[in-house]
């Protein structure tokens, strides 16, 4: 029971007054920006990165973890009351939750989302606590070939499962990887794609890209869509507490959502989007009130929202144990680790147990804080939804330029921000997902390093990736992830055709 | 307001809501398949251009002859090759959508029985003036940050963005902008110890 001892030590770290304040700051900020329409936890962590640089890493990561969890809670409030899901994982919550709110059960929808997030989040954090050390033991045996294969798998799942079009997802990923090429090659010291600018030798900071794509690109897109007007906020009417019937219908959905979300988030399977969809169809199939689906069924909020939060905790498993981010927020967190000179992976658990276990323990604490912040105080947060759009985007861009400028007090960074923002606007307009670009930027250089290391060890022999069993398995999985959806579509089409022919 | 409203979620091309707070209402829904095609074509060409740029750049990376293993050029070639392939695929998709043949395009997605592709629906028109103002405001932040100082530059940015988003309460916007920029400046430089260009405030606050 080594794990429990480590977790206990982690609680000792998390429960120090200073770190509890960091956690509180994190969950409050996370809820706040999660509620603001149009910005998510990835952007918040990116904007706060320069601020925490040079400070205590333990406190900073406890705060980042709080922002991460808080953003999930806040996002559900926006989805229910405004029907504008801030991230793809709350689309389902917006579906049934907003209908509930319109029927006057907005309070119950908010309550089942918050309590479900707490239940599933805590379950999944427990899963993280016990799965992570086991995975660390496996990961210690990984060599560069295995790491490279793992990253290829992450690339394919992220691009084929996020968003609608495989080609557009791949384009976004490769665009991020291209940005990652800029700067000095770590192995040979050669400058690449610096356009002769000294400022580019260090590469393009992930903060600039994330803020450019998420804040500037988003603001430009919102400006281009003015005609559609601001979405309407549904007022919370009636009791915010659930009645007995609603409790009875909610709790099995929470548990099922949690059990569905955590493993799918922990596999590098493209974050929290898939499990919420699966949970929704599962609840719909199991419900005795199937007719209510599409008119505001509480199971349709409870299950997906629980799955969403459990998957968010699951994403931390590959991030912490292998250093592989599978969502945009995880990619920024990885960049945060790098800024502190830390590399997530099995060695982090050995060398920085205080940091890792303090952060994991703070997740339990943060979940409890979020329950309090989001249930009795929800009325306060709802007011944020009424901030007029002009002031909201004005503020977002002031903070965006501030965060980027304070990276290194360089005007070149501000120019780069504008250029990447314009690219982000074009991507948004053309339905190219932006999250793969952020993941590619972070993971691309790491993948290149592992590839070249593996080939240096094998003396340039490419078969090394296929002769080592773990690496070969991972690459096979990657191929399935890439070809699977397309194959399934072909098979389905053929089956439909044969059925038509049979008739 | 008591009656439940019909769902308004993402109805591209649908009737736009009445303008609020002095907003101008551009003609949404003007977009047609032709515009969509142009966008797809531009995207494909942009991706191909980036691939070509990366390829040319990769040729210019110097490789020391003593370095035996795969060098700094390999990965750039890989990325540019991948982008080139994506660009060609996008080009093929755009060509399939070209608005040439007998105007029967509106019926095609339904007739072919294929599952609808995300992004196939016509998008509402872009309101370019607002986009241009926001972009110009950001360029202004770049030009003014070190000349006029953070507070002045940020207040102007805030005001211009609010204007682009349809606000016409100039006085309120500039006051909120100055207040926000000032508070942020004090918190970041005094409490968090970051350096921000003060401009004229450096002498005032001393």
C-alpha cells in the first residue's frame, strides 16, 4: 500500500494553507472563465503561465489543476443556461440541460451537473491515484522507440476522433508540428525556419500559439458573426435542489458516466468528447423515461456531465505518467511542466513525488471546493453570463496581449500573436479544429527527438519500430484509429447497399 | 418571455436576430455554395503553399557531414510531405464541391445518401469590418505598447474591440478600458513583479 502512503504525503502538501489558497484561486478562476462564453481552461492556463513562472512549482500546478477542473464545472453552467457549449465536451449537456432550464428545471439541471461532476470527478481521481503508479512501472521499461510509437498513436487518435474531418484534423496537427520546427534543433544546434530573426531561435512559445488560436482567433470569429446577436440567458427558476425523483434518476447515471469517462479519457482517445456522446446514448437506452429525451431529461445531463469530468481526470493519466497530452489543456499543462524544467513521465513520480502527489491530492480537495462554489453560489456566477459581449472580448484581448507580451517583453511575440490569430480565424471559419495544432506544437518536437534517438540506437534501422513488441502493437493501434472510422463507414455503406439490393 | 422559445442553436443561414445595442446587421445568409467553394480552395492552396515553404526551407538547413544519423532535415521533410498530402486531399474535396455542373449541387448531398459531412452546411456571411477593426486594434497594441505604455495602449485596444463588437457607448468603454488596464498594470507590476512598459505612468506613479 505504497500508493496510499504517497497519497497521504500528498494530502499533507495539499492541505498546507498556502497550497489550499492556490487551489481555491485555481478553482475560482477556472469556474469564472469556464462560465465566460468563448474561452476555456486551455486559454486560462496559457494566460497564467507567464505569471507563475519563477514561482513555486507545487503551488502553480495545484492552481493549474484547479483551473482545469473548475473549467469543466463552469462550462456546464454556460451550456445549461446559455446553450452555447464552450467546448465540444459540453455539447450534450447543452442539449438536454438547456431544455430543462427552459422547462423551469434549470436549478435541478445545474445541481445534477455539479453533483455528478463531483461524484464522477472523485471516482476518476481515485482511478488516477491507483492507475498512475501501475502505469509508471510499465513506462519505466519504455525506450525511445516505444515513446515514439505512443506519440504516433496519440497523434492519430487526437486527429481522427476530434472534429468531423480527418484531413482537416491532420492538417491542423501538421500545422502545429510545423510551428514546432521553428528554432534551434536540439540535437545538432542548427537553426531552422527562423527567417533570420534572432527572436525565433528559441522557437515559438506555446503560449503565443494557444492564445492566438483560442483568444484572438475566437475573438475575430465572434466579430465576424455579429449579426447573430448575443444568445439568450435562461433565468434559473424554481428550486436549485433536486427532488427525490430527480435524485433517484441521477445517481446511477453519474456512476455510469464516471465509469465510462475515466477509462476512455485515460486511453489516449481524444479527450472528453467521445465518452459524453456514449454516455448520452447509453442513458437514453436505459432510461424508463425515454420519451423525455429531447425535451429535457435529467439523465441526459447527469450522465454526460459525469462522463465529461471523469474523462478530464483520465486525461491526466497519460499526461503525468507518460508525458503525452491528449487534449489542448493537457498540452498547455505539459508546456507548463517544461517551463519549470520538469518533464512529466515515470521519472517525475520518482524525482518529484511531492509535486505529483500534492497535485493529485489537491484534485480531491478541488472537487469538494467546486461543489460548494457551484451549488450555493451558482447565482453569483450566472451574473457573469450577462457581461455584454463588447466588454467581454475587449477584456479577453487585453489579457491575451498582456500574457503574450510578458513572456519575454518582446514585440515580435505580439506580431506573431496577431498572425497566428488570423490563421486561427481562418481555421475556425473553415471548420479546421484548432486543438490538434496545439498538441502538435508540443508533441511534435518530442516525437522528433524520440524518433532520432531510437534510430541512433538502432544505427538508422527503421525496422526497430516494428520488431519491438510494444512499439509494434502501439503502431498497429494507431493504424486502426486512423483507418477504423473510414472502414466502418465503408462497411456500413456496403451493408446498406446490400440491404437495398435484397429488397 | 414565459413561452418556451424555439431552439436557436447553430442555425447557419437562418434568420438573424434583430440588432441589439446599436449593432448593424449585415446580410447573413447571403453565403452560397460558390463562396464555400472559394474558401475550400483557398484553404487547400494555403496548405500546399505552407508545405512548399517547409520543403524549400528544409533544403536550406545545413547538415554537418560528420553527422551520420538522421539529421535536422528529416522531420521537416516528413511534416512538409504530410502537409502536401493533406493539401492535395483538400484540393480534391474542394474540386468535388466546385459550383460548375448544372446547378444541381443543392440536391447532391441528400441524393447521394452519404452521411452529411461536418462543415457542409452553408455558413453565415463574414462581417469583415468588425474583423478588420479587431485585427487593426491588435496591430495598434503592437505599435503602441512600448511607445505609449501598457495602460494607454491597452485602454485603446479595449475601446476599439468594444467598438468592433457593436458598442456605441464610447464614454463607458474608454472608462472601463482605462480602469481595467490600470488595475492590471498595478497588480502585475507591483504584486506579481512583472515588467510592463509604463509609458507616462512610470513618472506619475513614483
